[in-house]
C-alpha cells in the first residue's frame, strides 16, 4: 500500500468542563489528526498528548513538528504492507510513541477502508460491543462529584474511575464509598504520589477498590513492584508502559496486576495489539484508556477494545461528554447498556467533518510524494 499524501492537523478542542488531575487542569484538548491517502482511499488517525508535557514528555506541538519535519517525509511516497513495516522505518528514532502512533493509526484505518472491512475485524476483534466505564476528574465539590456518580450508577455503568491528587483523595474516597458501598470504583493517581505515601495507600487498601492506577513516578517500575507487594489492591500501570520492553520488565518485577493500554502512549495500534497479547499470555487483564480524543481517536479505541483480553470496562466516552460539537460525524453515542458497538462499515464509522477540522486547526502541514 503506497502512501501518496499525508495531511497533519494540530487542533484545539474546548472542553465543556475543565479536566482536572494530579498534574494540572486543561480547559481544552490539543490533539493531532492525520489524514493518509493512497490512490482514491484515505484513512484517519489521531493522538492527543495535550498542549503541555504533563501526561508525558510529548505534546501536540512536538508530535506535529516531528511528523512534519522528520517522520512523515520518510513515509510518504513509500509502500508499507504492514503497520509493523511502517514503524520499522522509524525505529532509529528514540521514544516519541505519540508521534509514531499518529501516522501508524491512520495507516490501519486506510488499510481497512481499502480492503472494505471494519477496523475491528482487521485487528482481530472477538466481540461486537465493548463496555464503557464512567470517569470523573477532580470536581469543584464533593456534592458535585456525588451527583455525577449517581447519574453514572443510574445509567448502568459497571464501574467508575476517580481522579485523585493530594488534597482530593482519602476523605473524598471515604465519602464516595460510604455513599456507594457496592459500586465498582478505581482511582487514577497520574503519578502524583511516592512510596513515602504508603500510609495513604494502606488506608485506600481498605476501601475495596478494583485497582489503583499509576500511583507513582511516570517512568518507574521498581517502586510500583515494591508498592504492589505491600497492597492487596491491584496496581494498574498506565504512563509507565510505553513499549513491549517496558511491559516485559514490569512482568519480571511484578509491578502490576492490570494494564491500561492507550494507542498514543504505546506507539500505535500494532504495539497496543502486541501488548494485549503479551498481557493475555501473562494472565494480566487489560482495558483501553483514553486521552479525551475526538470521535476519530475514540473510534479507533472502540475497535481496539474488541480484542478478547480487554475485560475491564474501557475509557470510552460519548462525544457529548466532553465536547459541544465533535470533529467527526456521526457523534459517538452509547448504547442503552453503556456499551459502544464496533464498526460494521469499512474502517470506523466516525469520519472527520472537514469544516470542523479546519475551524479547530492551530496549524496544518501537507506532505506529498
């Protein structure tokens, strides 16, 4: 499959409500969209590393510039029969998984559309619907949070993820657990704590959570292993696993009992699929994480979540949860049972609206063979 043209869009999407976590607050999400063309066919990819290097060392600006100046010039005009071959062309460049995942995810959508098959089928999906979980960042008040959780419980969500940070953690969790004693919760620490906070984690260990997501330093595996040895609650790794190599070391050390997989963080759909397979072999359940992408990236995540070892409800959200107007049509809408349906059309059903993409664009680059 020859890549004839790549378009890159750095877009900024205002949020309905600010996203507050241990690493700060975002009023808008900076994302990078990729349109890849081969003959009369096109595919779209998206990664959303945010405007500042808070979640990882990458940003939307670094993703845009690296692809404009380094990565995409090496891809356009060449033929790639597999996504692994595409990533092989970039293997000499260290790190930057979000930047590599952008064109790689567009390649997958392009491949599926050229072959006339849904992306999930191309990836090897084993189900036609995937569970979505509810997810709440730091709120303005406990009452506000409790109302939102009640809404999620009433809607039928099977689990709720709560963002925590120092000052919005133990007392909040005790209040929530007292109000919802039987609902499934887990917390996401976004690397906001250290082993010095062991007394805090011991208290959390008493609350019957499904897991504690990424409690410690974002590149650490050793301290996570030490913390896991001292807790009954499973630890889930997110930021610490950006490659198969990271996960293999985490398995050797015993750093986690769950794995969150995000397409951008790990360097693309093919790496995400390989991580899923490795985790299944090791008996580690997975779930698909999100970066508040538009329907373009959200649609890719739905198809990935169709793989068999994504057994915990995923971070997949309807378009209206974060945005007044999505960049793609149709909007992502939950089924009544809090699931999303996998694609039944070539690629994914969520296609970018050119006028909306142009209006949200901070900058654009075009590379042609």
